């Protein structure tokens, strides 16, 4: 599984990663608690908890969900740090 990396800095808080040329994991600057990211693309919008690394809302094909959850799990610490910088 190959991911294309976006947004290392605090200033680029929207798309963090893009995969399969369609899907994006986004940490949105103007969002609401609890800490989460959005899996978007291909007509889907799934919210993934950064605390539990589980789907909070939305639906997507299981293969896409599993890839996204694996990536979020691997980058959970950095994503939570980014969230805390946006929402101190």
C-alpha cells in the first residue's frame, strides 16, 4: 500500500495524506471536538476518531476504511499533536 504524503507543517492542516489517487485523510482547521480526521474522496466523508482510531460517522468500502485506519494508527501521535495545535 502506497501513500503520497502532504502537509508536514502546522500551516497545511487540511489534506494530510492521499491514497489510491482518490481518497484523502484531512485534519480540518475549523472543526469541532472530539479530535478526529475526515476520510474523503469518491463521494464519501467518514469521521475517524484520533483517540480510538475507530469510525465515528459515515460509511465507505471496508478495504478503504481499513487502509485509512491503518495509516491513522501509524500516525496517531503526530495527528493528535496537530489537532492540539489547532485547538489548544
